[in-house]
C-alpha cells in the first residue's frame, strides 16, 4: 500500500511539472494548453491507466471546438500539421482505436 501511495505521489508531482511545461511553452496556442491541462487533470496516480475522454467531452469541458481539440492533440503529440512531420516536444502519447476510443498518456521526458 505504501508503494502505491509513493507511486501516486510521484505521478502527481510529475504531472504538475508537466502542466508547468505545457503552460510555459509559448509555441503552444491557448486551446492546445487548455486541452493538455484538461487531459492531465483527468489522470490519477495510476500512470498506466491514462485517460480516455471522448473528443466531444474534451471540447465541451474546455470550450474548444472538436476540430480545435483534434488540432490540439496533434500539437501535443508533436505533429506539425503544416509540414506533416513529427517535430517538437511530444507532450502526450495517443493510442487511437476506431469505434473503441482514444487513450492518452503524458510523456515525462525527464524520467
């Protein structure tokens, strides 16, 4: 039980650092930051569980359009939509499954 508590505490500390990185990244637009913080806040101390909200749910709770959520997720994954290349920092990892739902994890690159 104590090990689970320390893992959760470590995750929450890393999550807070991750949020500070996202908020401080001036290359990210405001909708992307809102979506990133929303995803981070949906995650608990069980890192392997990730988060799996629907895009419509993210849009409703962040005030960002569904298209804006799709673009924000691409930005957080480090995908440049203009050049169609993977660049920049990858803040999240996404596992996309049609008709099942997407699952998202935060990337803690400092670990």
